[in-house]
């Protein structure tokens, strides 16, 4: 899709950072993906509104993403505009037991700041390698903890209503890897974490323990999106895949990790088609062996699995 000069002029007039024909592999943890017609990096809700209005006026498809840690972009890229909130929305402030963080701040950075301040509550989720906005939208979790458990409030932009709202946790409709932000298309702008005073040494030791567990059990040495599949009721996806003998199963540059069967890693030069082929093979195998259809946790752009 060729973006008009008038569209480009609108972005330039509002000082909105934009890159055209941008390789999306640069913006995803998988390091996979073709080019987007345009990638934009807003600083606030006002700029997001301008971008959305410009897209609507010219009937240009748009997609909102955060840090790209749970996203697989198609090999042909995306014919439209990608709004990337993970670059310029990185405000971070500490106020007593609260930490205010912009959508683009890495969750691991918030956890480090919490430890430095002697604030407890984020230890279990400290190793999640996503940005705050996306982590809140999908209610990311690890080792029995979920991000929804440590929230004071979430400020978001609601495109359909053209309004900025601040929601309390009980208003966010959090579920397993789900929330009102995904269901209603609300765009997370800023989050306030509510933590508790703790012993700094104990907090740091707990984070170090979780980091070691993650390093020991997860293939952090290869690009990936983390866990590919949601946890099926009563089971663990990784265990089902391992029991099916699929560790190491490989197509092209994509392989089921030998370290953790819930991960599909980019061994080098993997394409989105490679990853999808591995996903489909896993789903087919587990359905045949266990009668369970594994549901993908990873999001896609430019194609559907």
C-alpha cells in the first residue's frame, strides 16, 4: 500500500516519529517479519489519536503493538501502519510504594526499580520480557503471579469513545491472558503499580532465584516469543508437547526448544512460515494424542495461523 503525501504531512506536522517501509523484524523478539508500510512511535494519547484519525481518513489499516515480545509478523509484512508504543512512552516515577510507568517501559526495569526501592510484589513476574502496556493488556504472568495482582490503576486511550480513562483493577476485566484492553481495543498509556515495603536483600534474592529458574529452564539464548500456547485446563502445554516427543522438532529455522517444549525458537534464519508450520504440527499431534487443541498465546500480524 502506498501511503499518500498528505498522510505523511499529517504525521510530520504533529512531530510524530515515523519510519516508512520499516522491517518489522527489528521490532519483535522473534526477529522475524517483513516490512510494514509505516511504523510510528507516539509519545502520548494525543499523537495516537492523530495517527488513528489519519488512518481512518485514508482507510489505511493500523495495528497497535508494545514491545513486540509476543508478536509474530508475517514474512510479507503488513500493508498498513503499525503503532509502536514501546519506544517513546517510557516515563518512570516512584512515589512511596507506587511506581508509575509508561506503556513502553520494560516490565523487568520496573521490577529492578522496585527492588532498588525495597518494594516487594513483583518478584515472580520480574523476568517477563515484555513492555508494561502489552503485559497489562494480556495480564502476563509467571510462577503463580500475574501483573493484575500488583496494579493500582491503568490509564488508557479508548479510540471508539475518543477518551482517556483511568481504570481500577476490578474494572479491567482481567482473566487468563486477557483483559478489557484486548476485548475493547483500549490502548494502555500508563500504569501505576501498588507494591509493599519489604526487605531489599530478600527481594533481590527472590528475583535472582526466579531469574535462575528461568535461565535453567527456558531457551533465553535464542529469539522467541516465550510460551507459544496458552495453558490448557488441567494440563501444561510444554509437558504435553514433550510427552509427544516433539522436543527438537524443526522446520526450516524454527524448532521446538530442547530446553522447554513450550517454546518455539528461531535457530537462525527462521521465517514466520517456518514457525507456523511447527505450530500446526504441534496442534495436530496433541489433538490426535490427547484430544486437546492447543490455543496460541502468540499474536500475529499480517497473516493468521
